[in-house]
C-alpha cells in the first residue's frame, strides 16, 4: 500500500530529524542522477495508476537514454514508487509533492515537462471519435494524465499540440454519451486555443466545430448552429475553399440542418462536401463513404427513396471494404439502410439489418450507450409496423429509460421515445396511457426544436390521431390542419409525410360524414403515395382502400345492395 511507503520513509529518518521530508531527503541524496531524473519525470503524472508504456514514451520524448526501467526498480526499492501490478506504478501524493520540488531544481525540468506532454498528445491522438469498449478500456488509465497535460502543464504543450489533450478527453466522454463530462474539455479547448493562438487559427476553428458537435449531440441546435457557421467561415478564410476540413464543416452544418428539419438547406451542402471529398481524397475513402451515407439520409428524409438506396448501399459496401465487417460505421450503415427499407414498407428486408446493427453496436459499445438506445427504438419500430406489439413494447420502454439515463430528461431523443411508446399504445387501443405521453413529447419538441420542425408536425398529427380515436373531433381538426400545413412548408407538397397527413385529415372528415371533403383529400394522398412510394407500398394500399371504402359507403342503399347480390345472382342464370 502507498501508506506503507510513507511508514518506511518515517523509519528511515534519524531520531533528531522530523518527518517524511527528512527521510525523503536522505533517500534523494543517495540516488544516482539518472534515478533522480527518473523520479522527477514520474512526478509529472497524475495521482493515478501510471502504465509503464506512458512512462517509456515520456522518457523517449524527453531524450532520456539511460535504462529507465532499472531506475524505476531502484525507486520502488527505496519506497519512492509503488508497483501496483506488472508494469503499472503509482506515487503517493506527499512523495509526488516532494519530487516536484526537486524537479524544479533540475536544469532539464522544461525538457521533461515537454516530453511528458508529447507522450500524452500521442495517447490523445489514438482515441477515436466514438471509442469501442476495448478502446475505452485502453484509454481509461490515460484520462487523469491527459487532464494534467491539458491543465497543469498546458504551457509546455507546443502550439501544434495545444488542443490535442482536450480533443482526446472530449472524444473519450462524448463518444460514450457522457456529454456533461465532455463539455468542460470542449469549452476549455476553445478558450485555450483562442488565448494562445488568437481568434483566427485552424485549431480555433476545430475547437468551434467540436463544441458545436457536442451541442448538436445534446440537442442544443440553436447553440450549435452559430459555432458551425463560424468554424466553416474561418476554415474557408484560412485554408481556402478546397480543403478536407472545409468539407467536414459543410457536412456537419448540413447534418445540423437535417436535425432541424431544414432539408433544402442541408442537401446542397452535402452535395458540395461529397464532390470536394472525391476530388481531394479519391473515390475510395472513409470520408467519401460518410458523405454518401449522409446524402442518402437527406434523400430518405425527403421521401426520395429511389435516390437514397444506391447511396446507402454504396456507403455500406465501401465501409465494409475499408474497415471490415465489424465496425461502428458498418453498424450505422446497416441501421440506415434498414430505416430506408422500413420507410418503403419493406419490413422483411429491414428487420434482419436492424437486428444485425443492434447486436454489433452492443458488442462494440456495450449495452449502455445512446447508439444502443437508438437501435432498440428502431427495432421496436419495425415490430410496431408489423403489428408485433408485445415484441415492440419492452424495447421501446428499454430505449426510453436508457435515453433518459444517458441524455437527461430534456433531449430530442427522449421526446422521440415518448412519442413512439405512445404510438404503440395507440395501436393497442390503450388510450388512457397515451395523451400525457403525446403532450409531453410535443411540448418538449417545441422547446428543443422550435415550433417549426417536422418532429413537431409529427407530434401534432399523433395527438390529433388520439383525439379522433376518442371521437373528440373538434380537438383533432385544428391539430391535423396545423400538422399538414407545417409539413407542406417544411417538406414540400409531395412528401410521403404530407400524404399521411392528408389521409389522416380525410379520415377525420370521413368520421364526421363530410364525405366530399374526405374524398378530395384521399385522392391527393393516394396520388402522392403512388408517385413517391409505389402502388404496392403499405401506405399506398391503405390510402386506396380508404378511398374505395368511402365511395362504397356514399352509394345509395339500393345500389350497394345490388352490387352485393348481383355476383351471387349471376351464378343461377
């Protein structure tokens, strides 16, 4: 135990000397200069377990060419260092304090601090955007030491390396969905870069982009947008219009616009980013695959399914070719392709892809992660669409609870989970459970996404659906109309979601006996569905059946009776 080290040092002190400081000084004076340098370098590490690989790297960057391992053994024997396990060490806080005092007396102090920082930068660069369970385990021991480099020894980071410890820490936490823990590192990265490098520097643009990305993940879209725009403008000024970082900023801003439902603003940015990446990086590159995937996502959101499918498939195949079959990007592509198939009513094609994506995400990220919650929600959605309610409900509930734990109660993903669970209950006729969930989802979406957003329109439509089921027609009609008009403004007059709203409003009018009004809306809905979804899509079939049922019911009683018995009568002629 570390306390034993102090006890041993106390025993080494002579009767006339006081405390640990005197015992430490005796030990220090008996050390060779190389052991003293080794101890000073170790004192730079945080009060946490120190893997030998970090020590070795820091020694190398500090140009210490002697046998560092042998000197560490001496320090352990002198009770100045504890070996916790094979190749893992730690220093007691009081001993570290005394060693740091000795460090400042060394002529090589600055060189050791720079070497330590360079070693930590190398570790930070190895942390990916979304670390897997294995990568999290590998990086966990580095986190307190990265924190030391970012804060205590920031002055010894070179200009080129300045933001890297912050970037590594931000990735570690944000990639796990620990957004509140990531936030201070993203903010400090920006403030440190501005203070040292000035307001106009590529690393300031990177820090703006990273902070905006965190806000985006938190659903703080209005906070993210100005930062993304500032980062894009700065990169264009500093790097020129044709640069991979400019393409990244175009892509990120477009994805934000997609989250905000601003599809017409997102599409040209994604097309521009894709073309630039192909020019700069070649056709076979991970960034190109990302752009293909994201552009397909916009087309899917716009109901342009035939445009989306080949891009999703191309992105999936490219990712498999470049990364192998077991990778988070591959899981994302599987999920997105499944979403497209679900939108097209191709449920039997979608289900195995959803399951494959969910299992891969669990293996790579663990069972408690925002991406796992998303996959659970999506798989539940396909079960709901198939009428498999008992399969869907536990997945929706699990996704909702996980999303709340990881993202907090106020997040767009929480609103989506509430809405989806309410939709399931609606399908089951459990009306008493539904209204508070729909209202909660609607109010949350208005707060987080603004009043004009496709998800707000969806919530208005869903609440209206509930009121229609309860025969509260006067409450339902204004919500249906508001949802329909919003969808037209945001998505265009020929979007599949507009067809759904037209059909739903028609159902209301049908229930009220307003058959002429209903027929016109059914016809419009069917025309859009046949054009955009095809004649055999489940929505198209439903709209057609609704229209046919309306026309049958509008016929006079005698004509309906003749139509019913005439085929039977013909058999006996």
